[in-house]
C-alpha cells in the first residue's frame, strides 16, 4: 500500500508485553442516544463520563443546530433544550455520523415534525432503517421519503402502539422509546434489543420523568407522559473498549487491570478468553467493577465465535478477537450474524501475515506463530482497533492510517496503550 504523506498515522513497534492499569471510558453507543434524548427534556441535563470522541462532538453539533445549548467541561456534557429553534438536521451533519438517525425519534417526540437526510449505507454494508420507519408509522407519524430526505409529520400527535420487531434492532428500539415517552398512551415493543445501552437510555429518561419498564428484556413498555424535565446521569462503561483492551492484553500475553468496567456487560467474552487460556476475574470495591486479565504463555484457539444480539457475543468485538485468534495455536471459525461486510479487517490482518479466509459471513482463521509489521489502513472503527491490536504483537513496525475511524470511538487509544507499556505513537 502506498503511504500518503501528511496523513495521520498510528505507529506501533510490536512485541511489548502490556502490564498495568487502565480506565475504561464511557460508552460511545450510550452517549449518542443519551445526547439525542436530551432533545425531549424541557430543561438542563448533564451527562458525566463522556469520553472525547469525534462521534460525540458530531452529536453536540446536531444539538446546537437544533437550538439546544450544548457545552462540554472535561468529561461532562451539559445540554439545555429549553427552546428548540429547528427540527431539521442538515445533510452534512447527518453524514458525519451514521447513528445520527437516533435523533429522529427524539425530535419527533418533542416537536411532532422532523426532516432528516436518509443516512444511507456505511462501511459495514447497507444499514437499513425500515424497522424504525415501520414503527414510527404505526405510532401515527406520516413519513415521506423524498429526494434522499425523510419528511416526518404527526400533526395529530404521536400515539402508543404495539410494535413487534422482526430483528431486535438497537437503533430501532432506541428510536421507538424516544418517540414513545411523550406519546399519547402506552407503547409496547416486542423482540426489543436488550443491549446495556438500551437500559442506560431508559434509566436516564426515567430520571427525566418518563415511565419505561422492561428495558434490558425483550419486552419494553413505555407509558407516555406529558413532558420531561432534565436530569444528571453517568454514562455506563464502554464494553467494546473493555473488550479491545482485553484483546490487547491477551495478544501481548500480558496482564491488565481494567478499572471502571462492568463485568456483566462483557460476560459473553469471558468464557472465550478463558477457553484460550487467559485467567480473568473481577472484583468490586468502589461500585464499579475492576476486571483483571492475565494471559498465559500458550494460548489456544477458541474453535468457534458466533456473533449475536446481546447477551450473545457482540459483533463489535469480533474484529479485535479475530486479530487475537490469528496469533493462537489452532483454528478459529468466526460466524458473523449481524452485519454483512464485517470482515474488511481480515485482508489488512493478512498484510501482517495472518492466515484468514473469508466466505460471505464466515471467516476461518488459522493461528500463526509470527506476524510481521506492515503499512495498514483502517476502514471502519472496530476494524481499526483490530489492526492496532494485531500490530502490538507483530514483529517490527506497523503504520496504521484511517485514524479518523478509530477516533470516532476511542478516547486516546494511543496514550492509554502507551501507559501500559506499548511502543505506540501518533505520527
Ligand atoms: C448498533 C451499534 C453498533 C452495533 C449494532 C449491533 C450504535 C450507535 N451502534 O447499531 O455499534 O454493531 O448496534 O449490536 O449503537 N436492521 C434492519 N432494519 C432496520 C434496522 C436494523 O434490517 O431498520 C438490521 C441491520 O442491517 C443489522 C441488524 O438489523 O443487520 C442489527 O442492526 P441494529 O441493531 O439496528 O444496529 P445499529 O443500531 O445500527
């Protein structure tokens, strides 16, 4: 791959064993729906434990464009949504962040109208929003898809509905909850997503005066209320960032102590790491969990990893586990059941010497003893994290470009890995 001059890169000299302590940042996938939820609040909300991420900055720009007053101080973001002046999100802001579709339910819930550009596909293949649209229509919203825009109106108000999702979509569940909290009557979502981020969203909204029950299970009930006030809330730990650091510890055969984690949220990963031969446990003295991992010298392939909706193995952790599996004794089969096109990192891992063959949604990884440094390109967020993970093991120098993808979801991954012994820098 030809390296372009002046493009920011992460440069890694592989081979260092990681050791030490790291804090797990707040969850990106919680902050985005939480920030959009503040649109519903007629007052000020403060969200704590917000990492510095370009996706969070993009969400703040959308809030400011709507007329909310959004300000960051260190890891806290305050949003005053007393007065909204706008119900449209310009296409360029929508494009900055695919998950900006989560503003749809919140703006509609507050103003009964909204105009958004269609988010379109993304690096993980097509990301349809048919379930979001079907549900909102059932709740009385008239939605017209015109020239790449969604024009949404509910002049008669939004009403509760019985909604059964054919797929437990995280984004659709969030949008339905957001539109339902101030709707007339009760909404019931069946086959709802059970992800911890849904629980976090419901916890914040309930603090603001909403009446949501069942979040975290397959059936969520939302009893509409007249209005919401603001609230203070601490964002849950990022389980995918925790997964990334666990993989970084394991691939370097090192040991790490992850503070401010939530062990329950990563419980699907623990048996896989144990099967590989890692020693992993948790203790809780301060209210937050500390997760300890110690990777033995000889790590075995875990045979099969199949992604699925929570509480199954998260699709977002698959790329980093693939990097790790490429260095283990034996063969690992990955079956990706959530997204098409989620193995793009496999080709880049191949540049380091990983032996991976991909057929549609199945990847077969044959572990190798050595990886060697190479020039790599991150093409999506978690794929980028997988390249950083693999580069920690690879002999020699790896240079990774496509850093903006990684900055969407990691607050200073370079500084953090350096702190625990990696030879890594921004260049
Ligand atoms: C969220 C997460 C993402 C994670 C994913 C699955 C955020 C910002 N992103 O994405 O990191 O990988 O959950 O855990 O929280 N689908 C449809 N129609 C729809 C909606 C979804 O067919 O209307 C399909 C998708 O194409 C995909 C599957 O359902 O195959 C799951 O998608 P979904 O749960 O909606 O993921 P996101 O909310 O986009």
